[in-house]
C-alpha cells in the first residue's frame, strides 16, 4: 500500500501500477479507488494511477468536513502528481471525479493531456441530486455482502437491467466494509453534512465555466443511457460548447457505468488515441 502526505498533513492512499500513458482514475463522491477494479484488467498497457480522496477508502478523514469539496480535492490531486513526479495525465473522472477534472482544467490545464468524464457534466439533474442525498452518509441496512448484493440488484434493476447478482456482490464489496457487527461505509459519514452546509452556503460554482476550460483539451464523455445524473440536454450542450468532444451512450447502464463495457472501453481508447 502507498500513501502520501498533503500540505495540510492528511495521509492519502494511492496506487500506481503499470507503465505507459499515465491514466489517473478519480472516483465518485462516496467511492474510492476500488471502483476501477473492473477497468483495470483492460488497461494493463497504461500507467494506472488511482487515489482515495480525503475521508474516503483508506485515506485519512478530515476533522474539518468542509474540506470535502472539489477545490481541496483537486489540490490534493495536484499534490499527488507532484509526489509522483508526473507532469501530465489523462484523467478518467467518475461523477465527482469528473467535477474535479473540470476544476483542474480551469486551474491547472497544463497538467491534463486529456479528460474522460464518466456520467457527469456541468449540470447534475435534480432527480439525481435527490437520489444521492437519499443515501449519502447513511449506513447500509444490509449486514452481509450477499444481502447488499440482492439489495443493489433490486434497487438498480430499472437503470441496470440484466446485471448479474455476482457483479452486484463485487460492487457491494467495493462500496462497503464488512465488520463483526455488519457492513459499514468506506467513507466518512460527515460528507453528508459537508454537502448540506455547502449547498446552504451557495458554495457550488457554475460548472459550465470549468467545463469550458476543457475546450482545447481532448475530452470524451461516457453516459449511462439510463442516467438520472447526466441528462441528454446537458450532453447536447456540452457538444455545442466543445466541438471536439466525443461521447458514447452505454446501454442498460445508469449512474454510473462500470467502465468495462465495450462501448466505454472503446471511448477511452479513442480519447487516448488522440494524444
């Protein structure tokens, strides 16, 4: 296991495997580097770098939960790249990771060789926000991975039809930690308080401004065809503002695709092929 220490003395987990074009994989809001385990076998020719944001996975929790924001997290990304001595990367950002990628395009475009956004854009659909706030910070009701797998399969059936119970069990192991008393979150529940307080303070910027900073950077968008987070109208506007943008709708996927789907892998390769 590898860790680095940030400028404000937080110990964050990262992984760095393989060789070739650096691919920095940034996970979703409540997720961690484990989320890219489905992708990993398909990118063995690349240098795959992942990290756990502060308060997630194996990284330190932050006693100041207001540091759970995309600006502090994007700064942590730059500090990781500096720690590794990596000048430029392709960023594959899932959900929250895509927002961080947009923030990096505005603050450190010289560090980005390309960006791939996994089911996220400058506008988060209200129904998607409501669904996120319905679960974030709440401990799972299931006490075992098998129970959680069944709950995920049932709850996700509308947006992820046909996904096997085995895959949902793998996903449950990614999302939750098994303890003697049951399953627990792999992130700091205070993340919920941070989101609520930031929303009340109007701290979320206009992400279109940050997306526009990607205009001169090769960019791709992976969208779950059943997504309730990235709307079709938003994706159309993203294409209008970024003429070089390429995108792919992934059938039978909602928020977010697993990234091992053939269409997802094809788009990732197309973006990297533009370098």
